[in-house]
């Protein structure tokens, strides 16, 4: 099982590789990837340096081209792919069918991984992507239960990668319109959810208010820790009750305890979310997961996640809380 870690910049890449990542994933400084935040991502020089650093240390660097090109901008995704191929990336992570097709014909030597954004959840869909577009791996959406992942792994014609740790996105991946509805920018096309340019913080005598394009997303009491105002994780008033997390609470996914099950099922890779997080975060999370995967390989069914690992991950989680998310849904 491969450990795939986030690299928002060269320092994070180095931390991930040094801490034991088998692969890192990264993006260029534009809307061709789903973490197009200011100050993040790679220039051409940094990309080359990052790919080389990973290679020198026995790891691979995957280039995320996982947003959906608009009607007039396809050439930008092509140019980004050309840049990645020149740098020698280990794989492209792609959601758009047209781009996958173009890559198959123009950069056949670079493996193609189906992005989580493509939302493929059946063996039939994976087989079609393999047959027609030559994907080698698919990243599964975070809406599947552990049992559904197992069932898919039994039949999948391609390698499977699943999310293991980090922020949750509750929508059918690649199909969330909340951010574009409110700000005109979406993770699907511009590579940014709830963009920082639309965020306003306002202190009032009673509270701290977080607004997105003028809309109140959350209101914090003076001693309450404030989170980034992601639209789906705000507190809203939908009836007579006090405002509450109607869509999703700000918690992080943590599948440490499912590791033996995922390994047994034949899942090829686990992914850590968080290209927007700091290099220190990347180092700490990678270390824990490296140790856990190695221990699970040795101990098999006897594997038990160490309390110290759980505590370290909880401390790095959104709201200092973790969840198994959809993996724990027994009714799915
Ligand atoms: S608003 Fe929430 S569900 Fe939608 S893309 Fe952003 S993080 Fe995901």
C-alpha cells in the first residue's frame, strides 16, 4: 500500500518525502488544479526540482490536473500537462474525460490516475475509464462506505486509492455548486472552494463574524476557536433552533483504524488531504501514517492504531475532532 501525501509547495514536498511518503501530489499555480490558492503550488522550476527531489529519494510526484476546463480554456490544461510531462511527473491526476483522452494520445508514457473529482463509484465505470482512456488508478470518492470500497476492490480493473486523512468534502465529488453559487468560483472549474478573496472577518462587541461574499457563514463567541469559512461547514439557522452545522461539521476524516481492512481489500494507495496545510502539518501526518502502514504490514490483523498516533492526528484535525465519515455508514 502506497502512502500519497500533499505538497502545496516545495518545502511540503521535501517534508513529505523525508517523512516517508511513497508519492506526493502537487499542482501548478493556476486553475488547472483543485487547490488554486494564493501562495500555493509550483512554478516550472519548482516542479522540476520537486520531481527530481522525489525521484532521488525513491518517491514519485503526481501532477493534479483535476479541475474541469471551460469552453475556451482547454489549451491551458494541455499546456500544464506538457509542463508536467517535461518535468517527468510520475502520473497525471485527471477528472475531465476530454483531457484524459488528449493525454492518452499526447503523453501516453505518463500514467493517468482518475481524480476523485470524476466521482467513479462502480466497477463498470472504472472498467470504461480503463478501456477507453487507459487509466491505471482511480481515487475513490469519500462518499463510499468501507464495505462498498471492499466490494469495489474485488472487481476493480485498476488500482484503487482512497482518502485516509484530512478535511472532508461532503458532496458527490466534483459536483458541488455551493461555492460557485455564492462567490462565482468553484473547486470544479477555478480550483478554489470558498475563495479567500471573498472572505471577510468582522469583530462585533459580542462575537467574531465570518462572511463569504457578504453572507454570514459563522459567528464565534469570544473564546471560541474560529475556522476558515468553508460554505458547507458554516452554522446556519434553518428553523427555530439556534444556528447549527446543518450540512457538515468541521471535522477531519481519519481512517487509521480501517487500515487492516483497506490493506486486506487490496487498496493500492491511501491519500492524505491537505495541500493547503503547512509543511509542519505534512511532516507530522506523513510520519504517523508511514509508521502505521509499516506496522500494519508487519502485524496484519493484529494491528492496533497507537494512542499516540490518534492523539497526534486529532491535534492536527479540523476542530480537533476526527470521524470515519462515510466509511462507517453501515446502511450503504
Ligand atoms: S463547499 Fe464543502 S462540499 Fe462543496 S466543494 Fe467546498 S468543501 Fe466540498
